[in-house]
C-alpha cells in the first residue's frame, strides 16, 4: 500500500482525512507534532508522500519539509495551509514543497492532487534518459540537479520539475494549461493559476542574469512559456 505521513494537529480534520485516505487505498501514519513527524521519518517506514500542516504546536511543516529535503529530493510533499497568501506559497516552494492546498478544502480535490503527484513521482523514477543537454544548460535526471554555465542551480523540487518540462520542449512554446496539467492535476482545475506565475518568476530569478529581460525563459503572451536554447 502507498504510505502517507500526515502531520496535523486538528483532531476533527485528522479523523476525516484518515478515514478518506484509508477508504481510497492509502495507508496513513499520523503525527500531531513536528517531533512525532521526525520520529516517524527516522523509522523503518519509507513514505511515498507527505501531507504537512503548516502551523504545529512545536514548529512548522516548513521545518519538516526542509529536514526531509536534505536527504530526499523525490518524495512528494503537499502543504495543508490556512492561508493562500503569496509569502506562504513562496516559503513552501523554497523549502522544497511540491504543492499546497488551502483549508477548508474538498477531500476529492486533495485526493486528486495526491494521485497526480504520485503519478509524476512514478514516471520520473522510470525515466531512462539520464541527462538533458540544451545549450548552456545541463540537467542530471539521476541526481535531480541542473546546472547553467557549469554553475549548479539551487532549485526547489517544483522548480526543477518545471524547468525539466520546459527544457524537454526547448524552443517550443508550452501552454500554461499543459504545464498545469503535467505539473499538477489533470486539467489544472484544482490549481490557482497565480501559483504558476510564482514558479515562473522564482525560476527566472535563478536562471536569468536580468530577470526583467529574460533570455532563457520567455513569456508568450496569451499562451504560455518557452525555453530558448542559448549556446555556451
């Protein structure tokens, strides 16, 4: 069974989530504090996905995410947050999160996001192409790392996936709808379109010398984005 670690201190929410996850074939372990989460993560169980509340009695879900990402760059992580303010979105992405969902949320929406992330994790694990080279950019798919002009890019997991998608389609426009479809849920119906704009802006800050005049990552107004191959 797919093992999920749920970090949440709201008992009423825990009961509903646990029941729904088990009913849909998942095996959830519950942590009510960050200390309990760390204890479970250091145990023998290997989790396939983490659901992390942001505010806990002894810390934050961001702390746990950062802790996990020091050892594991692949396990999908979803934040459960009471706020959809951009600063919290950015903090979650910077700590290594893959997605966030704002309370109160529909359980069907959460399940769709979980399944979408698990599908992507499975596909990436089966990828048989070890590297992608595109002009002055190099992506190591085994190590999940990217470098530009021989300098390692410090990317969050979500930024890395977005970059990989764009580079696989270098010199071609990738529509916003396709990005949302491939990086989040099918059809992107459960994703705030503003989140994609945040990802793009943050990625530009890391790959462009002048983010306000991008060379690598272009916007095609009214349609999507394009990664331009730049020769070294």
